[in-house]
C-alpha cells in the first residue's frame, strides 16, 4: 500500500532528474530487501525509457544522482549497456580535470555544495565496485575531500550548504534571525546519506577509509545532539526557533545513516538506538491515512518554512532507505 502511494507522486519529473533519482535509489533499496521482481522491473523500465543516460550538464553533480541507480541495476543484471554513458562521462572528467581548488568553485563544474556529496561520489564509487578499476575510487576520493575542505565546519561538525553561509570569510556573513550559523538540515542529510555509501563500498585497505569513518562518527554525534523531542530535525539545525516545524527529508536521511551505523557496528548501539527509534517513530507520524508523506521541505538550497502538506519524492526515497535499515535492525533484535 505504501509503495503504491509513493509511486503515485513521481510523474511530473524526468527519470534522470536528481529528485526522481533519489526516489528510485530508495526503490532499489526496497528491491534489495524484498527481491520483488516487480519493483526492479518498475525502476529498470523507467531507466530504459531514458536509455540509461545521465542529464545534459557534463560535469554537474546532480546529473550523477541517477548513476547511483544505474549501478544498482547493473549489479543485478550485469548488462554493460546500463553503465555506458556513466563510463563515458566520468572518464571524460577524469581526463579533463577541473578541480575546485585549481580552477575555482563553480556549481556546474565542481562539487561546490553539500548536496553534491550524495549525488556524485556514491555513483563514482560504485563504478569502482562495478568495474574493479581503482581510478574511479581514487578520483572520487580526491574530489570528496576538496568539497570537505571547502564547506565543512570543523568547529561545528556540520557542512555549510555552500560558500554563501561560511563564517570563515571576510565581510558580512549570513546568520539566522537569532544570530546563529545557518546549517541546512537536508544539506547535511544529503552528506550523511552519501557517507553510508562511502563506508559500504570503500575497500577496507583504502587510505581514506579511516577518514570517512571519522567524519561519519563526528557528524553523527553532533546530529544526534540536535534531535527534537518528537524525534525529528528542523530545516535550520542550530536555530529551531526560526523554523520550528519538523522536516521529513533531513530526518529520514539522519535516521537512515544512524540505523545503518547501528546495524553495522559503527555506532554504539546503547547510545544511538534510542535516537534511531525515536526518529523512526517521528517519521511514521508524518504519513497520513492514504499513504502520503508530509512535512517534506520543497526543492531549495537553504532552510525555509514548510507545512504538513508539503511533499516531494526525495522524501519518499530517503524514507525507503531508512525503512530498509529499520527492517534489518528489527531482524537483528
């Protein structure tokens, strides 16, 4: 019933749009859990309609979000056609590098905003998983840490959404209404969602694996401390007073990342399981009787107000990713 309700809201968008891609990533997690061939056929059918192509922007991180789905499909059916466009695009970028620290931070060229760390790095990393070619792992790693150096606040253990919000620059800085730093909920949700893939698919002997784990642990501790009594997080993580309404998509990504950590022994179960259970309870309360998910902040690049009727399909995708982890958690218990 839930699956049918989620499918019903995706029609206005193209398959290789990042919004749709996030939903389909959740659907592939659902397939991985259930092995329901109808689910796989649904996702694969949509991808066939766009001939397994990425979006038009050559280097833009958002165009690689659907690549996360293509690699999932390939790892099931091993059809080389599924990854042809992915290989061509990533090989071109590797052969013609324009890294942010070298050429400057441009959103169409580099991973210059926090969301990009969910959109692109997992797809590049899973090209390594699909091919065994280390160059995809290495190039992903270099660019991930470029973005880390550009946007991560080592003081706050959170990512600025983009350089508009950074406080380590000259001149006036953007602040919340109450004078606090602006850390966008979903922006950090995108990051930790991507970090789950970093820790799932990065080989144990890879030189940066320890760094990914340390970053994940650091962010999880901070994020857990910011959870509301209702189990949810807000669009502006440090200023709940400005935007007090709970926000679904960030909360779903945080639940997903925390539950994964508990399931895989990366997070202390005694410390984090109460946070996970409270988050899941909060998420379920955002689903109305006909299966519609509410409280999903609409497409944007910063915190802003929302209502219980707001819904976007990346919220559904994040919920399905979290749901798979919750199912595995219950099985372990």
